[in-house]
C-alpha cells in the first residue's frame, strides 16, 4: 500500500532523522522509561528540527482516507476481547484514528465477509484475531491494507502479530499444581487446531516432563468451546473412579465451566487456568491463574499497525512478533493432595 503523506513531517521522518524506528519515536513521546537518555535526546532534537507535531501523522494519513482502523475479534462477550478492544481504541484515539469493531463469534466461515465489510468501509488497516487456521482471505485483504494479528499468529502469512506467552504461562501454572503434589492433573482445553490450544497443551505437557511425570491421556479433554462444554467435560472427569486431583483450564470460560461443575458435584479441586477473571479472588477455591494485560495486546497491535501505515514503501520492513508477558496469581491456600482425591463437600 502506498503511504499517504501530508505536507508536514511524520513520525517516520522523525525516526529516520534520529536513526530509530517510528515505534521508538512513539515510545519517547509517551515518556516510556525503557528508552535510553541518548535516544531521547536524538528524538527530541529531530522533533525540534523538523517541527513535528503529535497527531499530525494521523491527520496526514487521513488525507484521502477514512481515518479508521478495523478490529475483528472472535467473541466480544469474552472480557479478554473487550479489554483488547479498549487497548486498540486507546492508541487509535491517541493518534487521531477511530476504530471500527466487528465480531466473528468464533465462526471462521463468517470471517471473509466481515473482513470484506471492513475493507469496503475504507479502513486504513486491520487488526484481526483469526477464528481459524484458514487465512487465505486475509492474504487478499493484505493487498489493500496492512494487517496485524492479535492473540493468534498468522498461518503462512508474512505480517506483524502480538501474542501472549501461551506456552510459558501454561507450563508455569501446571508446575505450581505439580509442586503441590498433584500427579493426576486434568487438561481442559479449547480446540487443538487453535494456536492457543496447542501451545497451552504443550506447556502443560512440558511441566510434567520436567518432573518426570507423563500426563494421563484419559484426563485430557480438548475441543471445548464455552463454559457449558467445559462443565460437561468436568462432570464426566469427576465421575471417574480414577479421576483427577486438580484441573488445568486453557481460558477463562473453560475455568468458569469447570468451577460450576465442581459446585454442582459438591466437591473442591484446585483449579489452574489461563486468564484471570472477575471475583476469582473471592470464590474460596484454590486457584492458580495465568494473568496478563489484555489491554496491552490491543495497544501493541495498534502501535504496530500505525507504524506500518507510516512506513515508507521504499524501505520495506520484516514482519515483527511482540509477546506480552504472563505471570501466575494464586488465590486461596494451595492444596497438595498427592494421589488421593479430596473428599466431597457437604
């Protein structure tokens, strides 16, 4: 896509003069403490020399365009995607853009039509959480606008993406359960075709290998798409004579379904899960949650996209991958039960 230029200097121009990227210029202007003092001085000198004014980039980009960026998520009812959207909107507003939001409802077949609709609305660029692994329609969209992937990586496409530490987070949370003495940890996962499902299973498995334990295949449930399917899978596991002593869940909806099943069964098991969620600290259960800043995923994706919009076509840049870190949060007293299952509650 040919970059649209106004008469004034852009953030790319400032970066070129200061010998840094446009993203670094953005970080300096936002007082990011991670930028060195020497780099700050070069950037501010370039700003003064060029007479750069913040938000002028967005104004120049809008000449002949819509001034909008598109965001496609898979499930807006999930708080994760709401937070991601807020992060995108924060950065878009900062640079003078509006955000056009669309929701695929995890229906991969709807995605091409939704992408076409956003492009037809003349968005300047797209941020996409893909619903499936088939992404040919996104390759078509990339001929018209830059596309940044969020939460899930591109499959065979050369473009920027922002991911979470899926493998590391799952391994760390599972390791906590194993350190508490649990050797029969059930895995409740989303569809394995999804990157997040595959990476979190890999982390779960790696944690077991590190302590010389092989997970019990009979305790692994995949393809869970919401809290209802997770609840049914958990109840099935709880009904086994050789059932689990702890549960690992790959997202917040699966964790909530598993917790509901525990309540209905009148029992308590430690639960580890990806994604923090509201009221997790007051449930009275031993919970180990993989937490991260979902807003930051959106912010980083928007920054990558706006940086692409400023990019000079004469100097193409390789695709970039940004990873948002995770950390484990524990609520309630850790429960170490060894091979025995806890007794049912009254």
